[in-house]
C-alpha cells in the first residue's frame, strides 16, 4: 500500500495544482489576454493593439460576479476618457495646461459616472488619446480594443466558470479557530499556575492581535462570497454564504469575549499580586474548562466549513457533546468561584466577570443559537431581495405556483 501511495503521489500533486484556484485563475487570465489580442489584431487599425489584452487581463477577475461588474465599469471608464480626449483635442490640442485641465476634468467626471476604482482609467485613456495627432482613429481603436478585451474577459467567465474560493475561506476560518484554541490553552494553563501580571498582560496583547487575523479571514470570506454569486457551478450559493458569514461572526464574537476575559484575568492578577490567581482546585477546573471550550471552537469551525450533510451532522453531534461537557465543567467552576468570592469579597466582581465571559462563549456556539441565526439571516436576505427586486420576485413566485399546484394534485390523487 505504501508503494502504491508513493507511485501515485506525483499524479495527486499534479491534480491538486491543476485544480488550485490560483493556478486556474492564472491560466484563465493568460488565455483571455491572448485571445483578445488575436481578435484585436484583426479588427483594430492599430499595429499593436495592446489595450485589448490589457483590458481582458484586468476584466477576468477572481469571480464571475466581479467580472461582470468590473467589465461594465472599465468600459464605461475608457469610453468616458476617450470622449473627453476627443473634445479637448478638437478645442485646444495638447499643451501643458490643457493636459492638466484634461486630467482634472477626467478625474471629476470619473466620479460622476460612478466607475468606482477605475477613476484613474478615465484620466489614463484621455491622456493617451490626447497625446497622438490622429485623434479620431486612435480614439476609435482604443474603444474597439477595450470592448474586445471586456467581451473576451466576460465571455471566459461565462463559458469557463471561475474557481470557487469556498475551500480556501474554510481553511482560513479553521486556522483562525486553531489560533484561538492555542491562546485559550495558554491562558488556562498559566491561570492554573498563577502567572505574574506580566504574563497575563502578554496573553492580553496576543488576544488583541487576533483582530488582525479576523480581518484577513474576512477578506478571504468576501472573495468566497463573490465566487458563489452568479456561479453556474454552485447550488444554494446563498446558503453557503450565510453559513460561512455567520460562522465567522460567531468566531469574531468569541475572540472579542476572549480578549475581555484576558483583560479580566490581567486585572485579577494585579489585584492578587504575585501569588496564585485561583485556588489550586479552581485553577485546575478553569484550565479544564478553557481546554474544553477550545476544542469546541475548533469543532464549531469544522461544522460551518463542512460541505457534505453527513460530515456536517457528525460535526454537529461532536460539537453538541463538547458543549455539554463544557457546560458541566462551567457549573463546577461557578461553585468554586462562588466559594472564593465568599472568602474574599473584594474580587467578587472580577470573579463573576470570568464566569460571565465563559458563559458568553458557550452561548455563542450553541447549536440552537446557530440554527436560529441562520433562519434569521435567510429571512433577512429574502426580505431584502423582495424589496430590491419586487417584479423579479413576483415573476419567480408565479413560476413556482404551477409546480406547487402539480405537487398538490399529485398528492391528492395518491391519497384518493
């Protein structure tokens, strides 16, 4: 068996590289630019129509959704810049002050026509066209090349669906959960040993650095959400987006609460001095509780990133079991903290805050809470779609009505 694995390993690596979204996107972009250049050579009067491959390269974005929106904005930007250049060329020609006025006008008009990130493209197109003598032919050639590049770029994404980035976003979410787990384990271990305030403060700074990790994961998730929109290879794309987004929101809340917990432990260590943070038994139970919560965080991340229903059901059962175990340990910790507060009433607020914060993390990962949140988000998206596109919603409901009637008739005939 080991020999078979070694023989097939190169083939497996090749398939993975070929299916890698980065590799797929690189090949698609290069192919689209080449095709656009070949077409532009035949249709454009320019000897080297490089605007077409440049436009195709920029239009073939990571996702189909961004390709459609980007292509339209880029064509709008280029055509606007060319029109401005023609007007300036006819009126004043090329001088230093006309160039400055053209650039200023192009940037202002670019904001007015709402080309978003392609505002500089308006000025670039206008400047390139204004800098030539035969402005009419150059303007027409640039418009033709831009249209060729945009059409080829959008056609590639329509005919060859772009890669879906859900797996990469899921890996980012799971990696974030593992970092949260490692921090929880360190906090629990050091709290049980009675750390000095400097070590507790170090854990607080580490918890604060998780905010940057969340920002990076959020960027990966936005890319995955765009890759699901209008993608013919994906079914139930809305559900996938909501599951991933609500999962990241839950992890973000957990990291915020963990940061607050680290702050509370830091304050508590300063109040109690160089001695133990908790009594020996309380510290051991607290360390056990954070270890169980840390495992549940990873299980939660696996649950929200699992695609198949069978694996999701198994992950949900594992998460529910870990949460039940953590809840029992939490109850034991509550009794011990209450005893400590009775012995030393000066820290009762900080001890109560510790219990409140671990409760909040457990509540956020509760399976019933997650299900309720998913239904709320689905209802919100449906309501927003009905408000934004009322005619399309009514048409879709009318198309679904005959199917419902047929199902009802079939059910009635089978009962009779």
